[in-house]
């Protein structure tokens, strides 16, 4: 009897993919993975229609600034498109050092390291330092990249209520005095728009000997002097051990950074797998980020316009009776309470050519299903008027 070289067996993992309910619903209602056909500033083309982008993280509007574009183009001509290597081996270039030195100086730090993704930087800021036997104190509403860093560290973790210093203190009071402790928080929580209660949280962390990590992806460029971020906003730069974040928001590029004392950054370069084994940031990305950083310091009008637009936009939402989760920043949620309401509202905005992002549980707490919007310095008064009219239309869909 002849036997087939390959015996047929069922593949449970493949069946899991085929039968996954969440994937089927995503494909049916198509709220995500939209590919824009064109973009010019805050205007995009989707499905052949021109729309206003209202969910970009381009807070300062630098992604279409001529100086940023020119810097990226010049870097490609000088350095090519990629280093095709990791920093410890063949991937380091002097343009990496220039960006790292500029970021460190701007943030009031001794040193900085840039990664090819913000997710890598933020994950590395935890996984590169905490280890088994340590204790991580984590805000319950942390971003996924921080939770991944915590899991990879194999440290014990205690979650405290969102932005709640009293809960943090209670947890620390029951922790052993000899255990190594890390406090992990965000400067601005992007789903809620909340600013961290950093003065109280940092003071408690310092009292109990915590190594404090601040993910400032959405605070950098938005808060503080010239956009130096949340720590600068509160005058607490010297109280935070590590500040990490993204180059893909206010810096109009792609990548991430970790900044701190020289000894902590060199430790990161020795022990962080995310740092050692990931490809170096491309020339165009570094040049764009550096140009944007220089603009933050030389053209303050962008930050001023961002906050002027934010105040006007939030005022419109409040006049319509919409729940903005008490946002304090240009990251503005519209809380609708159920995925059905969120989908109807999102669809109604899309019908009026306003592009936003829907976020539902478990990405947000139950009952907090929302539309995630974000204001940019690039939004014009006329665009904000149109957004307000679309919001009034969407309210009627509920």
C-alpha cells in the first residue's frame, strides 16, 4: 500500500483564525485599516471622497512642513534609504548621534537612544530595566506597549487605579522595603486625554524609592516649554528617571526614543533586546524628527495654534452635550457608552466626510466605548466649522 508523504491532519490554529468572531465583525463593519488614497495636510482622500482627518497624532502639523520634507529628502540623498542593520553592529551612523544629542539636550537629559518604532522604545524602557523579583507599579490605563514591556520583564506587577495617587500609596505601603520598585505612568493618556497627576505620583514614587518611567508619547510637543513634555510642564524634569516616547506624533516621523542619565541609557544598550536586535532608524526618519524638533523651538506659533484649535473644538463638543471624558489635551475622546452608539456616530461622521477612529471595549473600559479624535495645529477655522456641523449631524444619529 502506498502512503502519502504528507499525512493530512486538521490544524486547530488555522480553524481558530477562520472562526474568530472579532475578525468576522471587523471585516463586516470595516471600521479599521482604511488606506487613504491621497493626503495633503489635514485633507485626505478615501473611497474617492475628500475628507477632513480628525484622528491624526500630527499635533503640530509638521508632517507637511517644507523644512521637514526637505530635511528627509536631503538625508536620503546623503545616506541612502536604510542602514540595513542594528545599532550594536553595522547600523550606527552619525545622524543617529545628532538626533539623540538634540533630544537629550531639549529634554534636559544626559543621554538618549532612538529606536525604529515608538512601541519598541516604550517597551524597552520597562523590559530593559525591570527583571524577575522586582515590583512594577502600573497605572491601570497604560498603553499596550507598556504592558508588553512589563510582561517581558517577568517582574511582579501591581495595578493602581487610573491617575490615583492614594491607591498608589496604599500599594507601596504594603510592598516590601527591600524589593526593587518601578513606577510606570504616562504623561498624557491618549484615549482619555488626561494629564498624569505627576506632582503627586512622582513624589510618592520618590518617597518609596521607585525608579520612575514616564511614557510621554502624547505629552511631548504638546505640554511644557516649547513642547518639552509633561515633566517640564510640572517642573519635575529631575524627578523622572526615564522619559520615553514616539517620533511619529509631534515630531512627524517614525520611531521612538528613551532618554535619561548616561548610565541608564548605556545599561539599556547593554541589556535591552528591543534595542540590541532591532534595525536602526532610517536616515529620512531621523532627519525629519530633527527638523521638527528645531521647528518646535524656532516657530512657537504651531503650538499656540494647536491649543487655540483645541479650546474651540472642545467648546463645540460641550455645546452639543457630548461627553469628552474631561479631556485636558488635544487628544479628545467622545464617549458614547456602547459599541452600537460608537459605530453609529462614527458612520455618521464618515457620511459627512470627517474621518475619526472608533475605540471599543476591551481597548477601553466597559461602558466607555468612544470615538477617538485629535486636533492638529493644521486644522483651519473653516475645517473646525465643518467638523462642528458634522458633529451636530452625528448627535442626531444616536
